[in-house]
C-alpha cells in the first residue's frame, strides 16, 4: 500500500483547529513557524502521498504565513526542492533576498535548505511536489543545483503538472504499486521538462536511452546477488567501460544498484501488514548476502535500522506520515560483526 496521510480540520472542534494546525502540521510536518491570519473559522485540509522518493500533497487552508529559520532547518535536515502549483488564492515566497509571487495558474519553488517565508494572502489551494535533491541529481544535474526560489508562469505547463499529480493522488494503491518507481521517474521527468532544466540534454538522448535500459534491467534483477558491472554489461550488450562512462556523474553504476536495492527493501518493509518480517529474508530478497551488512547500509541511508523502520511502519496509525519525513530514531540495533561476504558487497 502506498504511504498516505490525510488531515481534515473540519472534523475537529473549531476551538482546537488553530492549535492543531500550528503545532502538528506546521511545527511537526512542515517544520516551520506558523502565523494564522484569522483564528475564527480557520479551516485546513492536507492530503499526502509518497511515490517512491517523491512526496505529492494537496493543501487547502485559510490565510496564514509560514517561516523557516536556521533552527527549523537544523531540525528538519531535509534537502529538497519544493514545487508549489497554485490552484486558487495568491501567495508569495521570500528566500535569499528574492520574492516570487504566485497567482492561480502559476507555480513556484523554493530550496528547503535555506531560510524562507511563505505568505498566503487569504484562503488558498495548492498541489505540492517535494523532490529530493539527490533524486534530481540523477535526473537533471542543472535542476538539482537550484538555490533559492523560482517560478513557472506557463499556465498550460502548470495544469499538466497538476493534472498528473492529482491523478496519482486519486489512483488506487494497486495501480501505484504496479507502476512502482516508474511513477516517480515519470513525475520527475515531467518536472524537468516543465522547468526547462532538461534542455541541455537533447544531445544526450542516446545516453539517456541506455541509462534507462540499464536502470530497468537493474530494477527487475535486484534479487541476483551477482548483479555486478560485468553481469549488467552482458545483459544490456554494452561494454563495462561504456557502462562506467554512462554512470560517471553524481552516481556510479554500482552505487545506483545498491541504492535501488535499499529503496526496494524500504518499500517492502513499509508495506508490512501483520507480523514483523524477518530482516534476513528481506536482505536476501533484494540481493544482500549478509543481513548485518544490509542493516548497516540501510541505517547509513535512512537513519535507522531495518528492524526499527519495520516496527515503526507496521504499528504506525493511519495518517501519521510526515511531510518532511525524518526517520532518525535513538534506538540502536545490537552491533554485528561484518562477514567476508559483506565486505565483498561493500567493495562493489
């Protein structure tokens, strides 16, 4: 099941709405200070869906202001480009000495690693895409290097982006699961096209084609423990040297393989229903030959061990997913000695 969350202030007593929105939504989910314009009759809705590494949200609220300071950034520890598609109402973004104004039909973005202020002028509705920078670096290095705010004023492009995002929000879990990471890739590529960040890649269409072929092969063969450069080269009919050149940017080929394994294992653990899964079985299912090595790699990437993540996911109440999800937990798994096979895996 795709991770989802939904909040409706209309279902709460009116005297509790502002406190809940300020404390839970702003401070905990958005990690920002919240200043509500009109307390009487305040209303808000938030729906959130995680599609791979990308989060998609639709939000409605009465007038408010959001401010992220240095202390908020330290607490959030996220590195994302936040793209907002304005559907109704108006607002402006202040960041790095720049101001971006959004009217209905516009879209704008800001950098989650920099202090920012968001000013919503009355009631508004938005569709929001949260795009991790390391994901963008694998798709569009130019877009991943964005620092500060920006905007899109082409209403046709904004409607297209919004339509796809809202379609994914409305899709059932079975459809999302069948699409897997392809939905994430399609949404990211659409953002790249909409922002013009892909214009410098036209000459690299063949390179992109081969990269996509390799990624597809890797994703369908994650269970193979011997999925190395030589095996991939034989399968896609390219030389190892060519493969190394294809993945000579932000992420090497084998780094991509291990990232895909970790992401697939995390998705499997997030879909836990019933008893906690055996971590060793999850590790072997996605090509790790050693459960201890899997646990260490998982914690390095996500801030908690697979067991901690599974316990959190399997017992999580509906709707308790953070918009800027932070997975760091204080508990530690018992230290485990690294086996020779784990050392071999790490060296790949």
